């Protein structure tokens, strides 16, 4: 840990930024494509201070972020270590907090000068900048504006409409923001109402993990814990970008490098955070500009080429094992582990042996030599962690991608032992936890008997809808109402243009939100925006300020207490809003004690503990222990809850993760996040790690592809999707921008590029939209 004076020094420095004129220019100018972190990171936070102009007390909030007794960051789901850092927040966590605590307000008066139709021309960034929503609003079609309503009117009206609708026609969507308590009650509301239509943002994200990882190791979540990070000899990264999306991960990686661990990355894009890092919270690093090199080997795999790449790595392992056998030395493959714990090994090894290097090279876009170098690191490491993100999950064969990574780990017994395991990095701060406490469309995941016992009603037995099916239902006119607990679904899903049309045909749209977003601009016949508290804010109920809790990527549950004054006196907590809707929609049931639960959230935690006793033992007592409490994971202990009761080797049917073939003029479009956004929330136009400034309307291509397509950098082009389904999807106005990418792989920003994807283009097994390789053509 850096010495404490450094903390106050850093905070004083930020303090100057808040109080004084913004001095961002006095910060040493970061090289745009320099190491992740460093002065660039501080400068980026400083800009956010300038933009959001929060009250100076926000510094106190940042100082307590992600610590016991403080509040848990609303940004990503990266875990909080027991021995926390003096600043347990990162650039993007700070931005998320500042953006929530902005002084800007989107009050009812905003609508005096704007209509909904006008705002459809606004960028996501400009909608976000209008600030925090302050009052419940109802859409008024006559004037095409939202107008203020009372909470009582809103709840009564929503209740009336929902009561009249067929139960299957209503969807209860959730983004991963809301805490465990609100999530549990939200799921209860849907089931008491009469359906399991509880899709979540993870249906667009790590559902591939929930379904695919579960299929092969019997765990829908990652198997490692913090201590494993400290013991691993090597980390293999596949399609996860910690520099932007989970920057606090860079701290343990920096530590790992210091003790000699190796890092290997497979990613079509050279992401700065995986190249080098200057710790912005370490004064010595900052003063000396000391960089930590992150990746020892960086393999720019083609988008969708990971199956081939991992098969190549497995080939290296098998060859090394053959050599060891021939020389009568210790085996490279952990054959005892495989015999005892796995199934499908022989078939997979046959596939590895039969697949020639030439096919692997062609499909991965990597050379045999490069894969061999990476494979040697894998073989040479005693304990390996496999890390992955959207680069594996968001493909037509995303679940096979995950299966292949698990194969690689299984070969050397790298799951369920210290310093080794499988590490999917989750997105939203409580996305994993919401699933844990009942937000799930799949009935087999829910202890329905417990719900019946607790609340004396018959929970619906039919599976609910995934996001893909909900969107298709919407487009077909079957879905009549959407309740959204957070999120911006219209912007987050494929076929965005069609989605905008379909969304507005609903009888009812209800959005529980903190900020204005594009989904609000396609109101249903009856439409409400219900503004809620942010997690950093005081949540005063009848028994006092309420704590909430969240689950991180390592299955640890931590309490969170807000301390800031709410952005408006009219705001309600997410839990209170769920309760308000529930009371208006459901018939009275003495077992559904909505008022009591709202008055004291610890009672909800008792319900959660009763429903999931193994996961939440002594919940109320343990939620503030440093690092959170671990709800356990069977695969971590080599207990495999798969159908076969073993870990399963996956034999791929094809070498890429795509549902389409290569064709002349067809590119694989990967949709990327910049460092200056959180999903559909755009904080700014500086993607400094990729050196793209001032615009998001770009298509990134390698110079060879630009030349071979007869284009030149700076030219304006359109992308056109190439699905052969007869639908024309276009994205015009993009500037051709040279970027270091493999040939045939191009990139543009999410969410804008969602106009190009098809709702039918998704992971076969889990229905996660395939956002990382969309077939497109370029039109000059
Ligand atoms: N600042 C910030 N933090 C965030 C978010 C945010 O938007 N902004 N979003 C949050 C959410 S909800 C999530 S799910 C996570 C997402 O975090 P990540 O899982 O990191 O997701 P992405 O940034 O979409 O993509 C990850 C990487 O995959 C690479 N990639 C693309 N195609 C392929 C491929 O075919 N193979 C391989 N190997 N790599 C590929 C991309 O170049 C990119 O570097 O982050 C969370 N944290
Ligand atoms: N092409 C493409 N599409 C993608 C992806 C991709 O990589 N490429 N990524 C996918 C992924 S991983 C995900 S997770 C989804 C994201 O999909 P969503 O989760 O639906 O979208 P967000 O942008 O996270 O939601 C932002 C909105 O949530 C509201 N909000 C913010 N904080 C809070 C809060 O504390 N409480 C409540 N109630 N509301 C709040 C604000 O009004 C804000 O406008 O998008 C998916 N779509
Ligand atoms: Mo996500």
C-alpha cells in the first residue's frame, strides 16, 4: 500500500480540481496512446469533474468507495480486496460516481423547451448531460412531452394497466445496477404477478457464461477468488479489456508481474491496458512514469477466431505431453485429474491431433510460431487463470468459445486449485447477484417451493423470455408492456431501428432510471419515467438510512451505504419503486409485506437468506466484512454440478465462432466500448487508449484493408450489414480510421453500431447477441 500521506495528497489534488478553476491543463500531457492509467487517467477524471461539477463533498464519497462502511461502486463488478487500497476506485469508477453525483438536473421544466421527437436527434452524450432526473414523469402524446405526475398517480395507473393485460405479455427487464434486495423483490413481483419474464442485461453479455460455462463445469459463474490472483503464475486473457472495463484489475496484474507471472493476451485490438500500465494511485509510479509491461505475448486473433487459437494452444500441450511420455519424464497433461474429474477427453484430443496447423493459422489469423510461444508459457506455468469477456461471449458460437477455454484449463488441472481457474469478468456492479437472487427467466434456477412456502402463492411454472425472445415478441406485437429496472434496452439490442418502432407500439413502458436515455424517447401508449436514487445517496426509510448489497465477479457479497444527499427530494429508492408498483398491481396477500420490507431492508435480506440458505448464511451479520462474504462455488472445490457430474471437454464442430462464411468484400465488424463510456452512457468523446478523439463516428480498419478496399483514411463511408436475410441495415457517416487490427476484422463503437446487427444473430446455446463479429460490407 502506498503511504497514507499520498492519499490525502491525491485527494487534495482532486480537491483543487473541484474547487478551483479546472486545472486539467496543468496536468502533464499524457501521450494519448501511452500506458493505461498514469496522468491520462487523472486528466480524464479531472475533465469529468469539470463537466459534472459535483459538490466538493464528493471527494469524501470517492475516498470511501468500495470499502467496508462506504458504498460499492456503481460501475463494474470487479471484486473488492480484503486489504483494500487507499483508493479503491479507478478512473471509470470515479467517472461513474461523478456522473451520478453531477450537479446537472433534468427537471420537468426541461420539457417546456423540448419535445420527445426533437430529442431523437440528440446524441447519447447530450441526453446524459441533461443530468439527474428529479420527478416521476408521464408521457403526454398531445404535446409530445413528458409531464410531472405524483408517485401515487403513477403507481395507480401502472397497476391498472398491468392488471388488465395477459400475464405473458408483460416483461420485467433488469439492467445489473439494482442491489440484491430490490432485485429479490422485483423477481417476486413478476412471479406474484404471474410470469417468469425476467430477462436481464446479462442476456446480452455473460449469458453465454451462465449457460455455457454451467454446461461444462456446472457453475454459471467464475471459479476463482482473490487469493488465486495472488498465486497464479500466468494469466491468459481472451477478449476482455481490463484497462477500460475493470481497471482495478490492473493492480493485481501489476503485482503479479512484479512477482514474475506471465500474461498472454488474445485480442484483435491492441488494448493499451493489456500492454502497459502506470498506476495512477502510486505517487512513485506517477512521478517517475514507471510503466509495468502487462502482456508478455499479444496475439491479435481475428474476431471469431478463438476456437482455432485455443485449439492451437491445446496442440502445443499435447505435443509437449507426447515428448514427455517419449522421454519417460513427468507428464504435461494432468492425467489423474482428467481421469477422475472429466469426460470427453479422448474425443477432444483426437480433434486436436487431427486439426492441421494450416487450418488453425487460417482461422485464427495467427502464426503457428506465435501460438507456440504462447503455448510454451501455458505449459511452463504451474497455475494458470483463464480470463475472458465479451470477446468470447458475444459470438454465434460463444458457448463453444467458453468451452474451449475450459478445455485448455482442464488439460493441466487448472480449475479448482489454488492460483488457477476460470475468470469471466462481469459487467454491471450487481449483474451476477441479481441472477443469484431470482432475476431469471429459467424456472429451473429458482427454488419455487421456497417462494410458495414463504409467500403462499403458486409461482408460474412456464419459463419466461430471454432478451432475444422478448425483442422478437415486441417486434411481432406480442409483448404489450415492458417494465425496466434500469437500463436502456432500445439502445442495447440488435436491430435498433426496428426496435425503436416496436418499443413505441406497447401499451405501457415503465423505466426506472437515473438519467434520460434513448429508450425514453420511444414511449409506449402509456409511458412513465420513474427516477430513482443512486447507490451513493442516502436512502432514508421509516427505520433510518438503508444499506443495500451487491455480488461481485468472485461471488462475494458486500454491503453498501449511501451518504450523499439525494439529487432531488422526489426520488425513491429502486426497492421503494418496486414496492410501489407491487402494491398497485397485486391483490393483497398478508404474506407480501411490502410496507414492512420497504421500511427495513434487513427484513428482505432475511427473506433472501431463507430462500437461499447456503449462499446467504448470516447475511445481515456478514455483509460488511472486508472484501465481502463468499457464497461459495462448487467448481472451485472440484465438485461438478453438470449433467455428467464431471467437467466436460467440448469438441468443436468448426474452427471459428461464426454463423457465416468469409466472402469477398465481407468484413467481421466488432463493436467496441471506448474508455469514455459505460455501456450506453457516453461520458465523452475521448478514446485516449486507442488515440481516437472528438468523435465516435468511425470505422477502424487496418491500413492494408483500407488500401485493398480502395479507400483512404479520413474518407466517409457507410457500413451495410451482410446477413443475406433480405433486410437492409446501414450505418452511414463513418470516418475511415486506420487502426492496428488483423485483416478482415474491423471495428466500430457500441451502442451506435447496433443498427447493423440482426436480432437473429446470437450465440446458439444462450441467445447472447453476437456483437463481436457482425458480417458487413463497406459502401463508399
Ligand atoms: N468503463 C467501462 N466499464 C465497463 C463497461 C463500459 O461500457 N465502460 N461495461 C461493463 C459491462 S456491462 C461489461 S459486460 C464489461 C465488458 O467488458 P469486456 O468484456 O472487456 O467487453 P468489451 O469491451 O465489449 O470487449 C472486450 C474485448 O474483446 C475484444 N474482442 C472483440 N472481438 C474479439 C474476438 O473475437 N476474440 C477475442 N479474443 N477478443 C475480441 C475487443 O477488442 C475488446 O478488447 O465491462 C463493464 N465495465
Ligand atoms: N453491439 C453491442 N451491443 C451490446 C454490447 C456490445 O458490446 N456490443 N454489450 C451488451 C452488454 S455487455 C450489456 S450489459 C448491455 C447493457 O444494456 P443496459 O444494461 O440496458 O444498458 P446501460 O447502458 O447499462 O443502462 C444505462 C441506463 O441505466 C440507467 N441507470 C444508471 N444507473 C442506474 C441505477 O443505479 N438504477 C437504475 N434503476 N437505473 C440506472 C440510466 O438511466 C442509464 O441511462 O448492452 C449490450 N449490448
Ligand atoms: Mo454487460
